[in-house]
C-alpha cells in the first residue's frame, strides 16, 4: 500500500477555512431527527444519526419521538424537523397525496438523503396461544404498534384483503410488548428493523412464537404494493426461532426538506457513510446502510447535495421525476 504525503500551504488552509465558514453561514444552529415511539429501531437508529451528525458535521442534533414514518413525512415536508426517517410505503403515499393523516395533500417538499435498511413485517405471540399464522388471528385482539407507523398503516389494509377480522389496537411498541406479556393482547403484528428491541425483550422473558407468512399471503401483498419485497427474517435475529421466517419488507430512507442547503445535505450524507461502523454499533440494521443500496429508492427524488456526494463516490443515482 502506498502512502501519499501532501504538502498544503498556510494560505490554502486559510482559504479552505474561510470557505467552510462561509458555507456554514446558512446552516441551522441545531437540528432534529424525527424518529418514532420508544421500543422500536427508529428510536435507536435515529440516535445514531443524531450522534454522528453532531460530531462529524458540527451541528448539535437531537431526536424527536413521533408516531413514525407517516408523521415524519409531514414534519420534514413542513420544515418542523430537519431530518426524518420513513419507509417507502408512507413516502410514496405522502408524495402522491394518499397519506391517511392528510388525504389529498401531496408532500412534495421532501427529498431523500440516504437509504437506511429494510423494515420487515413481523409477527409475535406467546407460545401457548396456539397461533401459528395470520389466519389464526380471526376475532382476536391484535397490537399493531403506532397507528401512523408502517405496521399500523398497512396491516389493517392487508388483513382486510385477506378476509381476516381482528380487534386492532395501536400504541407504542414498548407498551404493546408489555401488554402481550400480560395477555391483554393475543398477538402483535408490526413492522420494524431486526432484531426489533420490543420483540427481543418479550422473548427474553416469555416463551414466544415468532411466526411468518404463507407464500399465498406474500404473493398477494407483493402484487398490490410495488414498493414491497420478499424478506426472510434471519433465524439468528431471535433466539426463539430455528429457521428463517418468511415475510415481506419495505426499505427505509432518511429524508430532508428540499430547502436544506446543498452543502449541508452533502455533509450529512458524507458523515453517515464515512462513519458506517459507528452506525452499525448503534444498531445491527445499519449493516444495510450502504452506497450500493442508493438505487433501492425509486420513489422520492434525492436531495441535490446527496446526489453530489453519491456521484463523487461513483454511484449512479436513479432518475426520479419531481
């Protein structure tokens, strides 16, 4: 390996410092990352983003608990949060005016920053309930995590399409995990990165059954939702399973408002990818936060600053019409 030594003049260093200071004149004094409720991956991963951005970009950044991906689309689009985390389904709905919390409103001010990871749809029950699949949930009380989250958005639609009627309950994932353990819920079907903190906590204290989907159910979901893909939850994610669990997943992306300065968007994306190891230490799902996954987002246009960083790394960015 060759070591390259560069000699930089004092004048060049002064010029570079002046440029940086000038570029930061229009940067905010602080930023917020919109995440989700406690007990889920968004809260953990979002803290990783905030810490890296604070350290590497130099802007104090904190997290904000929200109802999840749908609300984050609204907050970022309206400038109430500088960075948001969302899944491709709610992003597509918001872009096209089909978001449940604001039907008819097209949220076209948001721009993608970087791909995060896939969110699989996951199902858990106590082992002695006898529940083996989605078809066994008929007539039962089922938690779906927050109503505005990915699971809370899509599970009611999909169950109705499957002809399965349940008493749906919504709330923070951490709260619903406790309700499952107390048998106030018969099962939880939700969406979140793996391993999901709530599910790991429940299986650590109870005998559980983490069950999957049938191929027929998977095919039905894929046909109706182009932004969904098949996903097998790896058996090593949970101690209570001895084989991969078949399901489906959506990709997550980090978003910002289109008015974010290009150089700031560039600096944020650069910080995330150049501190990838730190992000993985925050949560294992970040192993998928890779440049090679930039093309997984074909829904929300990338921010110009993000595009510039990707192109500087030799990454082809998908063309997405605004």
